[in-house]
C-alpha cells in the first residue's frame, strides 16, 4: 500500500506548470519512502516534501480562484518578507495552525509558514524567526474587502511583514479599531456579483425610460399650468405679448432634452457600471484546468498496476487529510478485488466549486475516465470528498441497475450522519458500507450506465463574467421606469391641482385687467389648445352671465348688445342649454363664443370697439396700427389691435403676424388661421354684428 502511495506521487511528477512545485520524485526521500503501511505519508509529510523542493506550493484543486500558473506571483511576494517564507496555497483546511505546525516539524526548517486558502491568508506562524505574523494576518483580514482574493490578501500580508514589529502592530491596531468603528461591516467590496449586476441593470432600465418620459409628460404640463396662470391673471402673470412665445418651439425643445437625458443615462450607466467580471484572480490556463485530472487518472492507473489488481484502485489526495487508516485502506482494497461486477475506482479527492469541474462529481469522473483511456471505459467510479465528507457513485457499463445507483444509495452512505460525524467523516466505515450495498445489488441482465453524460464544466471566464448591463433585469426596469414616470406625473398633477384649489390667487377666473383709460384687457395665447378654449369659453360665459345679471341700470342699446353676445355665445358653446360647454363643440365655435363673451363684457364697461384684428380672443381693440398680417404679405395693413399686440406691432410691425390667432386643425400638429376656420368665426373681420348674425344663421335661429 505504501508503495502504491509512492507510485501515485511518482505518477503526478511534472503535472503542474512552471513555477509550481511538483510532487517529489526521489524514492529515497525520507519523508515519502515508507517501509510498510504503517509509515504511509500523512498530509503534513506530503506537504513538507513539496515545500522541500519549492518553498511555495500552489494546489491544483482551486484553478477557478487560484490557478497554479499564479505560483510565480506568490513566490515573488514571499521574497518581500525578508525571512525564509514557506507558502501553502490549499483548500480551506479548518485547523490551519495545527497543519502549519505539523508541516514545520516534518520539514525541520525555521521560517515564516503561511497557509492561504480560496478566501485569502488563513493562518500564519513564525518558527525560529522574528516576523509579526499575527499582526500581518489582522491587517490582511480587516483592511481588505471580502472579495479581495488570495493574491491580494497575501500581498497585503507580506507588506506588513516587511514593515517590522512596531509598525506592523500599529497598523494592525488601526485596522482593528476602524473595523470596530464601522460595526464590523468591513471594507466595500472590490467587485460586484451577478445580483449587483441585476440591480444595476434594473436601475438603468428605470432611469432610461423614467427620466425622458417624465420630461415629456411633466414639462408640457407645468408649462401649460404656468401659461394658464398668466392667461387668467393669476400669480406669475406678466404684461408681455404672448406672441413672443411663437419664436420658440417648446415641444421640440422638450423632446430634444428628453433624448439628451436618455443618452446621458445610457452613457453614464455604461461608465459607472463598467465591470465585466466578478473574479479577483487571473483566469486559469488549460494546464491549470487539466492538472488535477491528469494527476488523479495517473494515480488510479498506477495504483492498479502496483498492486497487481484487476478490479480497480484507490487514489488518496496527498494534499488532504488521510480519511483512511492503513487497516481501512487494506480492507477496502481486498473488497475491491473481490467485486465481480467490474473495476472499482475510488478517488479520495475534494470536490469544490472552485475546482476544474465546478464541484460536479460526475463531470470530474467523466474527465478522469476519459484521461484513463481504455482502462477507464467501464467500472464503478466512487468520489469521496475528504474535506466535505460526501460520497458520489457513477457506473459505466456494469451489471448494476442504473436507477439503483442514481436514487437508492442511502443517505447514510452518501452524506453520513451529521449528528455523529468524526473529523474523518467516517469515510472508512461508509465506503465499506457502500461496497456491501454494491455486493448486494441485484445483477441485471445487461450492463447499464448511471452517468448522465455530464462532461462540460462551466467555462471559468464565462462563469465569472457578468452579464451585459443592457440585459437581464434591464428590460423589466424599462417597464417599471415608464410606470414610475406616469405615477410621478400623476402625483405632481394632483399637487398642482390641489394647489390651484387651495390658493385663491391660482383659481381659474377670466383674465381681465382694466387699463388707466378704462378699457378691458384680455389675455390669450396665439396658439390656444382645445383644453384652453373649452375652459376659457366656460369661464367667460359664466362671467358674462354673472356681470349681466348684476348690471341693472344699463341703457337699452347696451343691454341689447350684451344680450345678443351672450345669446350667440351660448348657441355656439352650450346648445342644450344645460350650463355646461358641449363636448362636441369645435375649437372654432369655442373661439367664437369666447370672442362674443369678451365683447359683451367689454360693452358692459363701455368698451364698444372692434375686436383685435390679430387675435380676436384679446377682446376690444384700443387703436389702429400698420402691421404685416401674414408671412406672405409684402405690404403693411392698417388693422385694429389691442394694447397687448400693439407693443410688438409698434416695435416690429413686420413680425406682427406671429401674434395672429391660429386654431387646432384636423391633425394634432396642424394650425389654421382663424379667418380660414370652419363656422361663423371668420365673420368677426366684418364686425361683431355680422358675427352675431352668422352665429344665428349657423345655429338655425332666426
């Protein structure tokens, strides 16, 4: 059996890349040249032999986190300590301090002994040299984030060792105090994980739709809300020609801002969330990923030849604790030789998510079987994990029911008894029970295979790669962003609506001011929306009716004039009449109703003059001015204008056409000059009396 273990070590010589210590090949080595089974090399002896050849040993069992090709980097860092340094990079051993002491005793050399696992520096001890091992371990633990990785952790460790005792102690105390002050939260992680990437994608999706949509929804609404206040004389009303707004295109500006916001969000997210991998170590090479497979396959082949057995072999990982004592090993070999269903190959090797197979025993078995060639074509493969304690069985072309192997092996054999598990996971007893189970299994008529054909381990780089930012939860984020924009718009609209109701100065009332000469001034945009026309028609009709009822001492001619205006406006906007503006009233009819109502209100205060020729919604004019009436006019016309329009006409008469009233047309983007609108409105150019006559004819009233 001892010869078997020595041959295993011989078989794996040279399996690792340059810079990694191979297993000893000298049969005369005092550490690995046993005379009988009782002198079989322990884990500490095997590791001491590795360090005798090379003071830095990087395992081949963690290629996804610590590839063996990184051994030269560990060696270069170890030289910075200033003392003889021996480094073991191994899977988590649990009790690393005892292992380091045992390795030192076997190696017999003083120095700094460091144990590194997949998380970082696990343990360190100084034997016969002065090195602040505890302080360096403390700094590496508290100064680095959880995902720093073994290489960066060892680099920080060696930096502190090089500082010396006093400075190392000060730095360790500072790191400990900072950790306590933060409540043990530690340092922010260097890398993100897939969950973090999903969160980034989700937030990016929300922002990419939410921000532009909010601009497109909220900006026009607030703009119209402010314009209403100006049009109704509320807070924010200003004395300036509304035609100046025609020089701008708010919707285009808002659309451009929305597009710019979307581009900014996309570019900003790409720059802020630029990570493409969650790994902390260099990617493994092909040699890193095949090293352990080659070692185990060669060990199984060599063990079978050394013992002269035809029924299989046992390979025990020399880097791991020995789960079988010599008696258990010998008894298990005897049972394998007596098994008559096919060869039994037992590999006592850890199964870790960081290994070449991603912790999948069947993938590991398939790779070992292929590497063994024809010798491995058939048989029972058993993988027993000396660190985790699990046992997995895969069969190839043997006369045992495949379903029995896949589903019926008792959990007491597969996983052991958690309540009564020794440090060796009772692997010796459980493997013996497994052989009993296999011996008693019914013999099938034909050879069967329990393997599912799993032979593709996750590709290390792809396995650690993060999904693109614009994928995954990005798409649900787009939908949530749109919903959030709509919700926020609704909240803002509700707040502005409540504000308008709560603040008296913001309530909608017809915008009327009285100039020093007693004339009324009405405000209205040159491009009113249907909502503005409907709202203003209702408000003006209500105001005219209210003011008309309150005026008891009017001359007969004025009373008749005002009544005719109110009657005609009602025929256009409220034909029922039910006190509400008709839902089917056209923009041109609503505009004519507003004109009539404002003319009637002007008559009540003695302003019986023609309407503004540029925008009749402004009510009675205050004088006549020369102005360019349309973009196509090359000459100036003399037209009546209100006080508001007169400001621009006097300064730039050739831009007066920008103040001319246009109404919504057939399409949303079309605007029609009021003189070309359908209905009686164009008659206002011939005077109010003509407009009233046209309204009655239009409504079928004599």
